[in-house]
């Protein structure tokens, strides 16, 4: 979805914008192969020369130059918080600031309500073991935080989930940068006071392999330690044991913006926990009931975005056809006949009765797409 020929590229081209893609240095040849396919497709479709460009580079100066170039008018990004925030800041410091549509950090909290756990603790544990470890945990919607009310049902769930985690073998991560970040972030989280290691894969990981891990802590510790709020990108999840419904609500109020939030509940839970669900709704772009957050369907109803720091603009989605709206600019034609503005500069007639033009007018303008993986602020760049 976020590769050289991913949804961001498709949306920008569909909106009429030329696109510059910054290849990831961890797989430059793969990116180059895909780029060549795009070049051939553009030629066969008789698209304007230069409609798609593909550049390489490791240094952060490459990304900065792309963001600050006067012909760049928008930036699409998927990666770490540090990288996305740096790009956002560079774009905002231009004499004419431009939008950055960055997808950054999300721990995708799951709220286990007591009625649901009484009915299906073991089944829910099996479901979430698969979600936590899917793709070695390298999904932006990986459930990195599980919140419940302490008691026999939650203990049963944690025990069952731990059993599944132990049986799950380590897996190879996408590249050494992600692996090193996982080892560091995981180690830092597990070393915090009042954090217990519940389960780790019974098999020792090799270099560049991540060991699936389940940890647990209290609601009080979570509220008082911001380290526990940080994303550990990989097959890791933290269970937060709240004393009661009140503390569960308080934990929710202290959560940052998320791509997704999931509620595991039966009908009685939904009736009883209305205030909590209303609070959860305010922190996420996609609110899931009795499912898992991993797996993002490309469809018209999808909202893949969320409040900061999940993204830099919660009003938009990076998945589905509505993603085009990031790169299109509405123009209202007042008192003009329909047959005029349909043939003079108008590009797309939107559902809101306004004329949508490709984002920034002429083809001298464009947008940049890229990803970054956990670099320091001074290294932050497209990659």
C-alpha cells in the first residue's frame, strides 16, 4: 500500500499530480524494478513526460531538498514519528508552507470489556496472538496495547495469550534498522518499574529476528510513565490491568491519537460502557468492534488515519479512493455555466458540487512520497 507503486502514488497520479518517489535504501533494487514498470505504464498510457520520477539516496539532505523544493506542493509519508515530524516541520518552515500527510506512530489500543471476556477469553486470546505476531508485528495497525479490568477473566485471557506467544517462533524483520529499534524499544519497555514480562517466544531469535513478547503492567503505572505509551514496532504488546471502570476511563483519556481502537464487548458491555466508548471514539480514525485492527481493506468506507501523532491530519485517509482528496484542491465556480467549467481547467467534478482540480494547477507542481524508519531527528529524511 505504501510502496513505490502504492496507494499514495496512485492517489496523487489520479488527482493529476506529478509524483516523485524517494526509494527506500534498504531495498533500492526492488524499488527500482517497480519504478521501471511505472515508467513503462506511463509511456503506454501517453501520460506527460516527467509525470513520475524516482530518486535514491541515504542522506537526510535528499529528503529535505525534496520537501523544500519550490515545485513540491505536498508530501506523503509513512514511517516513524521522528521522521514524519521532521518532514512536517521542514514543510511548515517554507516561505509557502505545504501540507504533509504523514502516517507515523500508533499503538492501536484494544479494550477488553468484562462481559466479552467472561464469554470468550480463550478465543479472544487466540485471535489476538495471531494479530500481534502477523507479519512479525510490522503492521501500522498492530495491537500494541491491551486494556482490561483486573480480575479472573483478564487473568485467564493473559495466561492464554501468553501460551500462544511462547509457541510463536521469532521472525525476520524487514531490515536491520527496524530490528535494532525493536530490540531497543522492547528492552526499554520491559525494564520499566511495574512492568512484568508475561511471555517470550520459547525459541531464541537470530540476528534481525524479533522475539514475540507479551508484557503486563497496572493502570497506575501506565498513567505515570510515558515510556509505556511509546510504540514498540514489532511483535510486542502490553496488557494494562485497570483496577476498575473508572481507572479504565482515566487511562483512555491519557492516550494519544491512534489509527485504530478496538472494543471487545457483548451487548451488555455496550450498554454499560457508553461513556468509555465515547471517549475511545475521540482518539482514533477507525473504531472496531469485536475484531482485530490488522488488515486494512481498500474500500470507500475505510478511514486509515487518526489524530496526532498517528497522522499529521486526521481529516484524511491514506487508504481507499477518498485518499485522492489529499492531493486535490476544491474550486467553486459561481455563476458559471456547467458546460464552461467542465472544459476550461476543470479536472474532476466532486460529490460536493465543487470543481476539483489537480492539487496545485499546472504540471510544474508535484508531490513527494517516501518512508522512514526510526532515524534520529538529525537523520530524518525520506528513505
